[in-house]
């Protein structure tokens, strides 16, 4: 892998091309990503570049008037996180991720920065994000099962059906499509096209939709499938 960057999903819009064709795009605020660590075979057993994206306040523990400990910035960075990024001479980051770049030796801790200009219009990328959480969902919504008769007397409308038999094997088989937690899963959409790169505003426009809600973390990598 040669190119990758962390981004934040802003939302969706649409743009007109030079030929007048309307294209739906997802707006991604990508980078700049600071290199917080460079892992080598000698020290870590493998080569990778660790980058940070987004600012994060430091967690502070103070005492109130009664002497009880109170945590300010409960979602802030811990002392361990602060100490880690201090080695890179930067502030705590909201998102930290590793990339297995081919040219690891070209990156320097605290000095190298990954920006949107590594990508260009027309590039094909794979986009990874966590999908929207749907909470507890029934079998019809979660798995697309068929509903029962719609008549009022049927009393069987959105039930998932029989779970198993009373005889052999006498249990519910693993993998049975049943109600449960839906969404909030890591999803990768492959071979998306970059429509526009705005280096001045650190924005990438990707053709089509990207998983996840607004303000969620998105990982953009060069595609593994190619054209």
C-alpha cells in the first residue's frame, strides 16, 4: 500500500461535471494526519506508519469543594496518550491508526504529514467506516425475511418463523437468522472514484455513498482491485 489517509465524514451533496452530468458525492474532511510513530522490523517485528487525526483535549482530574475527585473532559486523552504523542512533538489525537506503507523509511516522526494532495481526481479508493447503529431489530428488518399474511385473523405478521424442531437435532442451529443487534459494524466499500480534491480546504469528494453517520471516522486507502 502506498497511499492512505484518515478523514471525517461531513455529509452528502451533488455536483455537476463539465459534461453537465449530475453526480452524487460524499464530502470527506481528510487530514492533515501527523505521523506519531514509525514501526520497524528491528523494534516491532513489522513495518508500519502510525498516524493521528483530529484534536483531543487532555483529561484532567481535579477536586471539588468537598474534596471529591472530578474528571474534566471525560473523553479526553489519558496521561499515557499524552506521553505517546509528546515524543512526536504534537497534541493528543482523536483517532490513531497504522498503515502498512511500502515506503515506511520516507516518513519521520513528528515531521512528516499526510495531506489530501496524495490523491488526485480520478483515483480509485477503498473506503472503510463503521455503519450506523440500528439498535435491536427484528428478523424482517435485520435479515430481510418475508412477513406472514397481512389478514387481521392470521395473527402472524412480522414473526421470524419457527426456530427449530423438537426432534433431531433438538436445538436451534448456529447462524439462525433471528432478531438482535443491527448495524454499527465495520463496512468497506471498494473501488470508489474520487471526483474532486480540494487541497486548500483538505476536502475529498468521493462518488457515491460512504458508510457511517456524519462526523464519523473514515479510512481512505488506494483500492486493492484496480480498474
